[in-house]
C-alpha cells in the first residue's frame, strides 16, 4: 500500500509562497478596488454620500428600480428552479440530459447577446413586436424587459443549487408521505421544502446578487433612459461618464455593500449546508449498519 503524502519541511516554503501569492492576487484584484470604492464614496463625509443618493431623482429611481426588478426576477427563478429541479431529480425522461444542459445556457451566452435576443423577439421590429403593439404592451425599454433580461441571466442559479441536493436526499420520504395519505402540497411544504430549504436559500442569495449587479443584458433592453429604465449598475456608469465621480462612487458603494451582505449570508448558508450534509451522511451510515445487522441476524 503506498504511503499517504504528508507535509514535510521541504514543502513548507512552497506552501508559504502559494499562500502569499493567493493573498496578493485577492488583495490586488478584490480588496484594494473594493476599499477604494468606499474611500471615494465617503471621502467628503457621510452627508455628501447621502446627498448624492437622496437628492438626485434619477439616482433614487435607479435604486428603486433595482430593488423591484431583482426581487421579481428572483421570485420567478425560485418557482421555476424548484419545479425544474424536482422534475429532473425525480423523473427519468427522454431529453433529460439536454434539458439539464439548457439550464446552463445563460452561463455560456454573453449577457449582451441575451439582451439582443430579447430585443429581436420583443422589440418593435421583433418577432412579437406587432402583437405587442396591437395589445399596447411595451416590453423593451420598459420595466418588463428589465425583468426578462434579469430573469434570463439568473435562471441557472437556483435550479443548479437544488438538483444535487434533491438527488442526494432521494424520494423515499416523499413516497412515504404519499403512502400515508398526504396531498401533493402537504408533501412539498412538510417534506420537500424543509429538506431543501438551505440549498434553496443559497440559490436565492446568489440569484439576488447576480440580479442586482447585472449590466450587459439590462443595458441592451433598457435603452439607458435616465429616470425611467436605469438600474443601479447603469446609473454608476452614466454618472462616471458625466464626470460625477463622487455620486458614481456613492451608488457603487451601495452595490458593494449589498455584495458584502451577500457574501456573509453565503458563508453562513454554506456552513449550514455542510452541517446538513454531514448529518445526512451519518444517518445513512447508521441505516446501513442497522440493515447489515438485520441481515446478519437473519442469516444466523
């Protein structure tokens, strides 16, 4: 049997170099830019920072728009993610692998291309343009277009979190609940949801972070109209182009603060997911041991 690799004195300098390199890259690419955003935002004091956010009506509208578009898109993807993950984890059907691959399309397609595709479908000259014009429904350069674009780019985040968890849990508890007379909604609320709650919350947190910071797809479908379709990322870019750097950094600091809150929530949820994974593994090991003892007793 080959010996297990161990840490030796000779490898310690290499480990130190790797750690220093990793810390240096993270510091240079993440910590320093993030710190500079907050420094520039508060360089003139908290009063100036608040004034930049509260006194500009276009900035207020951008903040409000982001805080409404992102939750709607996340809610849509939450419902879709739970349903799609349950379908993929509990059933085997032709095209299942293709469907799973399609979930990852928003990861591989540029957000700008996604926005352009939405314009070609829902725009005035698009595939559904004449129908939408007849119904007097405006999608592109309006709030619905922002929701569509944000929903597209965040689509994989919830479903991809849930599929492995639901496959690991298995259908046994759900089948037992059904055999005892539980309805479909009772099975979902009392069995399925408690088992996937932390994975679902993790996916929601990631989807919300992605939705709040989306730029490319939203830029294309929004028309970049100040006071109408500008979200916070678009407002940051517009203020910076207008050489209003303090105001731009003030809005950027709000986005950065939301990112830090998301990071803390992600860390807490991941720790909880790891704990539940260990509990599930321990339960399965105990069940296997009991089954083995039962077989041995029957053989004796």
